[in-house]
C-alpha cells in the first residue's frame, strides 16, 4: 500500500488531481477508516479517499511537468477511432478514463471533440467530455503550477 502524506499531490482516476489537505479517521457505516482529504484545484471540490483502498482505486502521484508537456504535444498526432454504437462507445470511453492513463483520457477528449464537431454529442457524452477535460487539466495545472485557463487554452490549441 502506497502511503501519502499531507501536501502530496495525487491523481484519482475519476476526479482528477488534487492535494492532500489532511488525513482523518471517520466512522462511516459503523466502520472507522482513515481517509485522505483531497482538495481539488477545480471547483473547490473536496474528495475523501479511503487510505486502505487508494491503490485499488488507482490513486497515484501526479505526473511530472515534462510528462504533461509530452501529453499536450502528443494530442495532435493521436489516432482515435470510436465505434458508431453509442452504448459501446460510452462503455469504451469510461474504461479509458477509469484507467488513470492520461494519454487514454486525452484520446477520449480528442474523440469526443471530433464527434461533437461532426455529429454533436448526447447529454451523457457531453458530461463525459467535460469530466475527461477536468481530469486531464487538473493534473497538468498541479504538475506545472499554472492556471486552469492556461492549460485549457493549450488543450484547445492542441485539439485544433
């Protein structure tokens, strides 16, 4: 089990990246567990991650600054194919996002942005695109210590 400390910047596969504000014990459903209390840079969201299952969930340290640059640079050349079947496409994209691999998240973003331009997106896919962008952008914001808007602009340029 990986042990994180207060101040560590970590990434959660479905919520994006944040910084551990504190570690506290909480009693939930009659069971006392320790939780990482993580402050997300976007939307002032706080996420409680059970310490004992953080590895299983896919929590990991955030990427290095140079890795963030590589991901943004690679987006333009990403080859993305998506099935026409909505439910299968949605499932495949969820698997990619849950993997915690930012290149997979970037591929989902690129595929959905391209689909939005061609055919438009359903409400579910629009929400998925929004959360995929937040996952990617939040981690780059923390790894490079820049603003959300700066990363959003770089992402838009890479997708154009």
